[in-house]
C-alpha cells in the first residue's frame, strides 16, 4: 500500500494530532516515516528613506531563527515517533506557501502519502484565511490523509 509516509507539521497543538495519528501508520503498513516542516522565506522590510526599524532582521538572522524553530518542531515529532518505536527521518523546506514546501519534501523523499491536520474552518473564515489543506488536496501529486 503506502511505502513512505510524510507527516507535515507546523508544531501547533492541532498538528500534534497529525503527528500522533501519523506515527501509528508505519508500523501497521510496514512503511518508512519522514516528518517535515516548512519555514517562511526571508522578506526584507519595507521602510522609507534611511530609517531602518529596530526590529530589522538580516536574511542570515531570519534564516537562523527559522531553522532553529524547525529543528525544535522536528525534534519533538521525532521524539514522539521514537516513543511509538517508529524510525523517523526529518526534513525541512522553505517556501512562500506551506503546501509548496510540503510537496517539495514529499517529492524529495519519494513519499507516497502525506498526513496533515486541518483546522476545519468553514464559511467566511475559510474564504478569508484560505486553507492550506485545500491547497494541498488540489496540488499534491500523492495521496493526502487529513486528520481533524
């Protein structure tokens, strides 16, 4: 069935449900497991004239913070997999849109199933905020399992 599962996580409480559900699948299916996280790219600040805000981060500082946050999130997920006695690889990508980074990680690792959480928004909140889950379902070249 599925040979390599990718769990996409942003480190949120909701995403932890996907980590919990997703780490149970490899043992049942005899599959490999990778946990992935997507970080935001550097966006230079907009400012007028010579004024640079005091909170300005250089691209190097931004990259270091994003990588540090990713390492923490991925280590937490890998520790959860270890508790379930599941071997786990981790991977990280930087992308403008999270679904693009998840697809990149899935393709790079030759995953054939992506497990992710959904906020389950509906109505205007879904229209205004968008849905990464919907984008993933629309653009993913591999199967997607959504955990509510």
